[in-house]
C-alpha cells in the first residue's frame, strides 16, 4: 500500500505466527498465522475501525501495535519511529503515547486496588505527578469520564460493567496519549450502555485530540465511531475504505456478507432486502486455503481465486480491496444492497 502523506501510525507487512506444533518433542511442526501481512495507516485525529469475525486476527493486530506481542515480521512505525527497533527503556517511555482500552472491564482492573489507585497508576509509573497534584488529576479524570468523585475509594467489584469500563477509559487517557487502541470496548456491555460508552469516546476524542483504533466484530458500533474501516479475514485486510464508501459501495464479497448480516428493525424493509448468507465457517489460520483466503465461502469465486492471492490495491480514491473481481467497481460484479 502506497502512503501519500505523513501518518501517525503505519503498519507494513505485519505478521504474527504462533507455534502450535504437535507430537513428541513437537516433531510435527505447525504454525498458526494469526496475522499474515497486514498493511494499515492511521491519520492523526481520526478513528480507524477494524472489523471481522472472531479469529480473524483483529485483536492480535491491536496487541502487536501496542507491542504487547512481538511481531514475527513487519514494521510498526509510530510517530516516525519503528517500535521494533527501540530498546526496552525507549519503548517503555513511548508507551505513554500509546494506550489501550481492553474488552473485559473487570479482568483488566486489579480487584485489590481502589479506583483512585487504578487511575493514578499510569501517572505514578511515568512520574507525571504526585501528592496533591496527583489527587487533583485523578479526580478531574473521574469527572471527564462521568464517575462521581465519591467512588474513588471503592473497589472494581462494586461497580457495573459500564462504570468499570469508564475506569479503564480514565486510565487510558490519563497520560494524554496520541493513540488509543480500543479492543472491543463495548462488546461485554449491555446494549443500552454501549451507546453511552461510544458517545463518551467520541466526546473524549474531540476534547483531547485523540486518535483511535477501534476493534470490534459489530459493524453498527464501528460505523458510529469510525472515519475509516478496515475489514479483516483470516489474518489479512481484505478491504479498507471510509465508512461511507464501505457501507454504500462495498467491494469485497466478505464485506457484503457482513453488511447483509446487520439486523433491520423494520420488518417490512427486512423482507425486501436481498440477504447474502456466508456459507461454512472460517478456515483454520493454521492451514489457510491457497489463493484468496475467502474463496471457500465466496459466492463469486472463479478458478483464479483458488490459485492467486489478491493484493490490497486502491481501486478508487481511498478505497482499497484485495479481490480479483471486486464488487461495484466497474471491473467486477455490480451489486445493489
């Protein structure tokens, strides 16, 4: 993928394999390719959504960007610096600019720490403040995320899921990072609470000039918060576009299937929609199909799809797709959703 301007984050050829060898002394060598050649770029101040089925590699990609996992191959260039080439001390300092909001708001919080100490922890670790100034900063962060100051002496188990996620968000923005990786931050919450958290993230982005990577498997949540969306399938990005391009003119058959699966509340409209049902399950990343990874489930697959792996190519302005016969592009199949 060609880059045309300076980006806050560039991911080039990112790969991560896990050794899942079997047998005595692991003689039967086998590797699970969780992330297999991901290219992404993120502009400062925007939200890039990453979406796909469970097991597609989206959360692993987030962990690699955070450098919680070491990449097998590829580069992660953040703010002009290659994270893989930094020393452990340099990487520790750089972590102040890259923070994460985790999926489970309970297991991500230390149950033995009070709310005040949970929010204060990153500020103490990076020696930002202490004493009275630290207390003021923590209480201000609680105000920002919508938590009553009187809750500062309570423990995580005393809160609801939404409140615990607000604690996690306060921790993530405490150091005023440049990039926040949100790993399915609303998937464990009730539907009524999900919208509150999404609106809070939008508010914080404007207030603190944050850049988000928002990982989810639900397209409605991703559409609500994202500027651009990357669709992943079996460890690879198969489509990357603005949310308007993706929802109005999807080019990859997998994206078409994901959009078709979005529930429609109005039964009259639901009956009129031509639904695309994806057949079968996602293949194992330990033994991916040859050629296009999606050809085993694609209703439009041709012989070429089974042999040649398509590259992620810009078909329209800012609209990238990895497909030999892209939909709605003038070079493939025209589909009206």
